[in-house]
């Protein structure tokens, strides 16, 4: 697979899916954002367009490039529309049966040479790949959140992933301007093995009144050199997503540091999920991700 423009589908128009679609369109690939729910799909496309509009407004992208990126994106609610795709990036809900079923259905739609990427970070790539008759073409590609801003992508092969699929994946990610880090098919890969317990520790520190959300964020920025504090990051990721990932890792690893603190459950129950709902740890007038 060369670095020429590809036809790429991103499955799932949520926070992660729309973020990955932004990356694909910005890189010049013809990008199809797929979701079975038309309302979710429209919201996802609006999110991508909003990102590019804001990038132009901030002077980080010229107007012609912003329009070209928007023009590269289309939407679909029928898997049959994905037939011409060279790469499929699955970013749906972290449910093994759902992911396996999608790849199984796609086997009869796309070419045998189409790469299947799964954005999971908590489920087994091997388990997901077993849904396809061609598990050798399935590769785990975990985009760090927010995908349009973070360069790192973790790459994890399944038990039967072929060398050609691995190499083609690394090459494709390079065409996106991403940095690939190869890891093993293990729960949490590298990043979430460290990130989830750390975020939980920051939440527990807030619960224990060690500091305010502002002071903890400022301490992390000033001492650790992170690009944003833990609570700003959690607001971008979404508390519902953090809860799901943390819970699934706890279920697999049985290490209490992965279990989400009580504040997480309360915030999810209240609908205070972060930027996407306008309120999480902080409040937001604009639910769209800032441009770049």
C-alpha cells in the first residue's frame, strides 16, 4: 500500500470516530464516516466540519485546505457504501460481539486486500479479528485522544495478523503524520496501562480535597510538562468513556487502581460527561474540539 490517497471508512461517529475521521480527511484521504444512527452521523460530520472551520479561524489552516478537508468527508448509514474502501477503521462501542459482527459483515462487502483496523484499547485484537474470515488483515490501531491533536498511535497485531498487514498499517499511519508505537495484544496496551490508573488517582485526589481541579491541572502542567491537565483531558475523552475503559480493564486485570472512583459514577449519572455535553469538570459554551 502506497502513501497515495486512499478511500477510508471510519465506523462510529462518536468522539473518537469523528476525531479519527478528522485525521483522515486532513491527510487528503477520501473519508466516509459511518454510523447506523443518522442523528449521530450528522453530529459527527458537524464536529469534523467545526474542527476545520475553527482551525481556519485560528489561522492554523488556510481556507482552501480547510475546504478541501471538508470536501473529502462524506457520511454513510449503509455498510454496502463502504465497498470501495482500502482501509476500514472501526471505532464503535467497546463490545466484542458488535465489533466481530461488523468485520464479519464487511467480509462480504469489501475487497480481500482491505485493511481492517480496530481502535480498541481494552478488548483483544485477536478476539475481534476472529469475527473476520481473514483475521490476517486485522490490526489494532489505538489513536490517542484527542485524535486530531495527538500524534501517537499504538499498533497491536492479533495472533494471526500477517506481516503485510502490519507493514501496510505502519505505512498508512505515516501518511497521516502519526507516530506508531508497536505494542502487544494485552489489555490497555501501553498508554492506558499507565493513563487510567493515573487519571483515577487525580480524581481521587480531587475527591479527597487535596486540591481543586484548577490547581491539580496547573500542577500537572507546571511540573510534568503535559500539554493539558488531567481534568481538561477527561472532559475531552468523556467521563462515560473513561468509566467504560477503566471498568473493562479492572474486569480483566483485577487491579483496584483501574476501578473508577465514585465521582465518575456520579458525573455519568448526572450527564456531566465533559465537552460533548457542555459540562464535565469544567463548563463549555462550545462543545466542539478546538482547531489545529
